C-alpha cells in the first residue's frame, strides 16, 4: 500500500487534487450538528491513498470535528464516510476494526501514565490486533527507534519531554498498522524547541507514503509535506489547492484574510 518513492517525492506532491490516486477516505455530504450549531456542512472530501492532506482554518471552523468523524469518535447526522470502500458502521465490532485502521494523534499526547513507553506501544497490537507479545515488542522497538526514542522504552511517559511523548504517541498509532494517520494539532501543546522533532517524524512518515490528514498551524510543514491544503471556515471547505498555489495565490477572501493574519 506504499506509493513508490517517485510518487511520494516532490514531483508527486505538486498536483492539487487527488487525481490519479485511489480513494482511501471518501466523505460525501457529511453533516454534523452540536445542538443548534452546524459544525460540518455538507463536507465533500476524498483522501487518496498515500496522500498527505493538511487542514487549516480558524479556530472553531470544524477541523477537529472533521478528524473525529473520520474514525467515528463522533457520529455524523448526514452523509456518509467510507474508508477503503467500507462505510463506517455506527457501533459494534465492525467499528472497532475500522477504527483500528485509523491512527490518531492528538494535541495532548494521551499516553497511559502508569504504563511504560514500550507498553504504551504494544497495548493496542496485543489487545486489539491479537499480536503475540514477543512480536509486538519487537515491532514496538523498531517504531520507537524510528521516531528516535528507542532508548526511552522502559521509562514512564512523565519521565519524557513533551516532544518525546508525542513521538511515542505517533509510534503507538503506527503500531496498529493503520491505513491512515490523523494528526490534530500535534505540536500545539509543545514548547517551541520540541516542535521540529515531531514535525520531522511526520515529514518522514509523509515521505514513506503514509496517508495522512494533518490539522496544523505549522505552515512550513504544510509547504514541505502536503500534497493538498484544505482550508476550512465555518464548517465548510472553502478552498483546496496544492500548497504552492494555496500559499502564493489563495482564491477566497477568507483564506487571504486567514493567511494575512499569520504573518
Ligand atoms: P476547530 O478544531 O477548527 O477549532 P472544532 O471542530 O473543535 O473546531 O469545533 C467546531 C465548533 O464546534 C466550535 O464552535 C466548537 O465550539 C464546537 N464544538 C466542538 N466540540 C463540541 C462538543 N463536543 N459539543 C458542543 N460543541 C462543540
Ligand atoms: Mg481543533
């Protein structure tokens, strides 16, 4: 399911749509309300296999809700969402299976405080995927090495820096062998000096061909890693384009306004 390095490289990252990619996540007409508040308004969005989508937009525009509906942390009121051709069931075993296909990394690292770093990473594979402990341990160590915290495996989360904890959270999500990784402002809670170590891991992951949806305010990351930037405002996708086009000539007034305030 990896794209070739050719597709995943700079050339492949220039097109502004999912043209030519097999759809992995398809959202059609997705509606979501919180009481009277209409937070997602008829969202039409396709994420191609191997594609890296960066979602940006003002606070309250529905970015987190969009992520949370993709793995059914939130239900939807209308429309449908399919992952790899399968519609997301509302609940039950099938939901647990599909949810396991979607890795999620949050702003707050959400590691289990009373478990070691290694145990945090092996828990899902052994309990949900029924992987043998020895195999789960081996794979977890590979992933911890990959994100640069292999030497911290026997420590507890509180003994790690925020940046290290977030990298463990990424390894934990990857250990489930997800088809897609969702990142909801993964660096927003980090001290500035730790942001890049997490973005570097995410950039490597993007280059490896992982399908990713990343909500972030890190425009440098968006420019270098995104295939497509999706700009949301008021529960709608207002504009989407390849990063070069989006950052140099955004077409909507709302995106122009949003970008001007970042500078
Ligand atoms: P963003 O991530 O873009 O900041 P969110 O998806 O978190 O936006 O929120 C979109 C809107 O929905 C906001 O107005 C927020 O206050 C509201 N909202 C989010 N979660 C809930 C909830 N569980 N209950 C009620 N309102 C919510
Ligand atoms: Mg949010």
